[in-house]
C-alpha cells in the first residue's frame, strides 16, 4: 500500500506495544490512562438517556448542528461559568472528546514545518496528532510547578511557534500543576509575543482533599488585558463522568471556532446527538456535584495510598511529587544503591512480577528522560495498589 507521506512523521507508540503484554492473568496495571469503570454513575446516565429519548427524540436521534447540540452548549456554558469562565453557549463548540479538539487544532492551524511548543513530557497522542499535520514539536522543560516560564519565553522567541500547548492542571503524564504566578506569566507571554496558547484541561475538576487548583488560564484572561483571544480551552467529560460518551468542548476565538467547525464537518459531521442529549440531561439533573465529590474522594484515597506505598517500598530508588489531583504519579528512578535507573528495563522486569506501568520516554517530544515513568492510581483499589507497589519493589 502507498500511504500518505504525512504518516512518515508518526510511528506507532512504544506504549501500545507494552499494552499488548497487559492481558497476562493476575497482572496489576498502573499503565492505563482510564478512569475506573466502577466510578461511572450508571443510574444517573441511564435516567439521562431515558429523558433524552422521551423528551427530545428529534434532537437526540436526528442529525445535528456541527457546532453542537444547543441544550448541551447551554449546559456547558453554565458548567464553565461555575468555574470562572464567562462564555456564551455560542462561544464554545462540542467535540467528540477533547481528542478531537486537539485534532481540529492541528488541522486548522498547522502547516507542514510549523513549530508547536509542548511541555516535556506531555500527552503522547497530542505529539503524534500535531506531527501528523507536519508540525515540528518543540519541548519546553517543566518542574513540579508546571512549565518553566523563562525557558518557555526563550523557546517562543527562538521558534516563533504557531501555538503553545499546555496541560496546566494535573498534567498527563506529569501530574504537575502550573502555579498561579506562572499562569499569569504564560498569559503575559501570549500577549507580549502574540502567541496562541492552548489549555488542555481534562483533569482540573479531579482535585483531592478539597484543595482546588488555581483558576484555569481561560478564567484568568480577565486579569491580563488582551489575552482572551489568545487562549483556546479544551474541556472533557471523559475523566469525571465517562470517556465512552465522547463529549469534549473547545472555547476560543470566534474565527478559530468557525474554521474548526468547518473541519469537523468533514470529519464526523457532528458529535453523536444521542450522547450530547444524554450529557445535557445529565448536567441538567444536578447530579454532577455529587459525582465529582465521589471521584475526588476515591481517587484522592488511591493517590495517598500509592504515594505512601512508593515511599515505603521503593525508598530512595525513586523520586516523585505527590499529585494534588488527576490520575497520575510521575516518578524518576534515581539509580541509588546501584539499582535500575532505566525505566524501560524496569518496566520489562515489572511485567515479569505481574505489575505494569508506562516508561516516561515516549512522552517527550525531544530529549527523553529514560529514568522517568508514569503510574496511574485510577483503576486499582487501595489493596491492589499496595500489592502492586510491593511487586514493583521486587522488580528493582
Ligand atoms: C491531556 C489529555 N488531553 C486529552 C485527552 C483526550 O481525552 P478525551 O478525548 O477522552 O476527552 C486525554 C486522555 O487521556 C488527556 O490525558
């Protein structure tokens, strides 16, 4: 077969290869990026889908507008308003997961050879998606407080990127959260260099211990004159409600949303109207706050358990910052006492001990750090987390 030359820029991810090994019986997996299926509010969603069919069968089962189903756009506008972002329903478009928003950004903004700055490390699918459109993906260093803004400014000056892509809150895979001070600085940089900043925010609602993260970049645009039209915000119901619904949204400058809508028309015409009507009924039902409280509580306990077990079982062989939300621990092997410092080697040995995680290297667009790894605490319960981390210690 003769495939399009754009595929030359993208290779199958090393992570996919690892996932093939996860079917082994008895394995405890910290490798996935999924929420726990046991968290899904099945009863609430069943009721929402029933109401969608009964009350609005025309809307829920017919073709719909590419921009999104109006009742859902209204609900999402209210959802965002509660999080400090004033946006009219017409100021957002519904996407098929936030993944589609990222794809539409690639389609509408990236010409072959354009530069895009991302965090090092960042969400792997984003790197692949932007590369598919021919982007040269440049990596900006981060620490536990998110992207390092001075380095980011240097890179913006040097590369003049088409846009900067950040996951400022509980990053995947980093778990890092950009501080308030750095958030404001990022917005100032956007204005100073007239650079578009994409804020991908699927995890912001998943915070632990009642400690909400700093406000989103989009909500802070009020405080930095000239920044609102330089920020694109991508949201998702995947991690808090259900990824199978495939409901995401994008807020951004009207001209960008218009082009993205045109491109979406060619890709899926519109996001499933049934899923949109169900999501709209769900948000309207008022169940969301209780659902959020449950996921925050359960994932918070699991994150605690994983942090404590890592300290207890792996000691100085590993370093990490306890995440305040999201689904992931990002850790680094220190090699202390002559123990393994390469996460790929460690991952293979761990699978022999029936425990899995993802080595960190593929999450870097440039200069991979081979000592890093990502562990998800979302799908295993506390008991399994403790058992799995104990097995990890045996693999070291
Ligand atoms: C940072 C980030 N962005 C986007 C997505 C895509 O999520 P969805 O398309 O389900 O909204 C994910 C999923 O893992 C993610 O981690």
